């Protein structure tokens, strides 16, 4: 085999490996998604109460996420937040799909970047669908959400305890400011 062929095969294998790992839709070990989960009730506007910071939400406050159905049955995800350093609004539009629609559980796969999906796991929600705790693929992503810009202390304490038991470093949470 020629050197150029070996390089091409190596690059191809690396690209496939990257794509497979980038598309991994999982849930942190020990966590379980809400079941049964009513996607229709989950749709609508949510206020971010807290998160672990990452580059796409860096320096954002007044963060909201709005979920609505697309014509093809997927879910439109519209995230919006105010960058208080740059003094400007930032918005990201993505789409989500149930990981397994037949299971009726709070596991979605979400994409903001073409064919690359990440896990979005609703692991706690109150009976009225007012407050939610969401874990990402791993312990780097967590969100506490509310239908209003605040959350009752007892719900907050319960969600923090669940996150801590799963292995999240809750002391690193960023508490989103809303005006």
C-alpha cells in the first residue's frame, strides 16, 4: 500500500471515529430520564435558572429556551440569552428528536450543528411541568429550568441533591440572572 493510501485510510478512520463520538447520545451513569414523559406538555418557553458554563453560553444572562413542533415532527429549539460583556443578544436555533419515541421517556437528542447530536435528558420534572432538571451526555452539562424566572427553594434543593448524587460539581453552577 502506498503512503498516500495509508494516510487516506487513516484519515477516513479518524473522521468516522470523530463523527461517531460526536453523535453519541447518552445519559450520565446512574441517571434515569423521566418516564412517562409528555413531550407536548414540555413544549413552550423555559427560563434557565442554572447551568454549568460552556463556550456557547459564556457570559450569558436572561437565558431562555423555547421548544415548538416543526412540520416534520421534530422539535425546534430556540435558545436566547443576553451577553453582558458584548452587550448584545445571542440566539441559537437547533432541533431535537426523541431518542426512542416508543419508550415515552424524557430523552432527546439535540443538534445545533448539522448532523451532530448530543443527549438532552430530562431527569426530573414536577407534575405540572413547571420545573425541570436536565442532564447532558455527561457531567459537563446540566440545566435547571423553570417556566418563570425563579424556582421555589424546595425544588431547587431537590434538584441540586439529585445532581450531586449523580456526580455533578454543583458548586460550579452558574446562576442565571433575569431582569
